[in-house]
């Protein structure tokens, strides 16, 4: 970790843009629904039971550089559950993680879309082509397809032809306490047994799920040349729900997918949870002295609803090798740099949601608005927590 005094006064700059997938993440972060996944589909060497349902609350995983969530195990499941991955030998399950979920889909209706800035996107509808069969089970809100044009040179778009469902667990403090207790064990297992070499992991406390999706992003484009046409296609097996594809994606990177085998909402479009970062290098120690966590009483959390790896369509879009940006990583690195006596920092997506700024029309930088005030609140909260834990002997 570089010891740069500027790090404490100004928000660190973003990593060099990965490509349009990195742009997709940065442009949808200000929507305050959590962390957007470029590839919603379950990926990697995972249990079949997990592949069938995808991301769930309680999942531990790694946010990889391709925009995927790489699942490892779930803290709410017993070790012998078929949905479970390999777990640490001293694994402590938290079965309450699977209880008391809240579900809402008010903002995730069929045919809806989430854009980096809705004011710059215009939606219209494709016309049915005479002589082509009508595709069954397509929502009427989609019809023959959706067409999007734009008036901006940078933009990101998530299309949900069949809508989706939002899941959130209300007991954030319970997840935090469990992470503080178990994070060291998790990192040892992930790095010494699974040999993943990870100093950052993610604990899911909420997510948006869908059966079918389309994602698109463009950067430095002439708005007049950007055209996205997203249409249904016949299912692989007669009688099942349709698939979807981008018939046109002019001047944009686009990808579409659906669970057209089990027809489950196995795709995850947004993640919400704790980013857990471990100190690396010669200063790291085996024991956690203290963990930094969220101030749940502060305002400005994630907006609540009111009521491919590589591109998987076979294209040869080049990946730059840079990691995907995550605001919690910026915050955790600041914590570890400022407080040399701690080895693990924990930040929830609610923390950065209150200060991230929409920059879809600005140069390619993302800032955390009110960074100085934000740091002061975090420092005050940290000192209060540290004093409390030291008094109780929790850091010994």
C-alpha cells in the first residue's frame, strides 16, 4: 500500500478503464442499486445446485476482473448442503442469513430498463416482420423487441425484458459481526487451501435477480451512430420461455443472456453487500486487531424501491487486464492506509452510495462527492468502535 499523504485528502482516481465493461460498472454505480454485474450468469466451477439458482444472500465470493461474481461458499448453509462449495475446516454457519429476506419488484417490471441517465436514452419498439412466427411467452411490454437510441457519447444500459426481483436481508449488523469473527479464517482457507491469492472478498446481503437480461455500454461514441435493438428469439425447446439477443449493437459492446434451461431467475444484475479487504505485504499479521464497519445510522444509503468474463457471444473484444473498479475497495484501502494497526477492513455498499457522484457526462473519472466529510464521519465512527472494543478486550 503506497503511503501517499494525498490519499487522505482527495478521493483516489479510478484505475485505468478496463474497457466498456469497466465503463458499464462505473456508469451504473450512481443508480445506487449496488454493484452492477456485467455478466449476470453464474460462472466458474460451481455446484450444479448453485448454477441452477445463482447468487443468494450469504454468498462469499470474489469480484473478478471480468465483471463476474466468482462464488466460493455460503455462510448460511451447512457444509454438506449440495449448494455449498468447499468451506474452511473451522467453518461457522450463520443459518439466520437465509431467513427474513424481503422481496420487492416494484421497480423491476417486465420491459423495464436501467440506464446510466434516462434523459439521454429514447426507447421505441420493433415492428413485427411479416412472415416470421410470433414468439410465444414474450411479455407484451417487449413485443417484437426494444430499440434504444441515445444523445450521449457515454452510456450504459441494463434491459430486463421479464422484470426481476429484489432481495435484501434486514439484519446488516448480524452479517457484520459474523464477518468480523470469521474473516481471518475465510482468507486463510481461500488463499492456503483454494490457492486463490485473494486479498478481497465479497459477502452478499442483497441482490437483484432476473431470468433474462441484456447489458450494453459505449464510450467515446458518436451518439448518432449508437443503436441497440434487443429482440426475443425462439426458445431452444418448444414450449419454454424465449431467449433474447441484440440484433443490432452499433458502436456499443452488448451481451444478452437468459436461463432458458431451468427458467429460474438465476441471473444477478446488482449485488449489495460487504467488501472485505485484507492487508497484504510485510506489515500484515495473522490476527485482526479491529475491523472497520459501516455506520448504519447515517443517511444516504442505497436507494430502496418505493412500494463475459469475456464477451460470451464469441466476439474478440480485447480485455485490458485491469481489475474492475469497486468504491468499497477505495474506502477499505484508505482505512488500511490510515490505521496501520488493523489488518482487515469491511465496508458495505451503503457506505459509498451516499457520496458517489453521477459522472456520465464528465471526463473519465468518478469522484466520491463529499469525500472529506465522509472521511471525518468514518474516522469518528472508527475511533468510537475502537475504544469500545479495546475496553471490552475484543482486540486481544
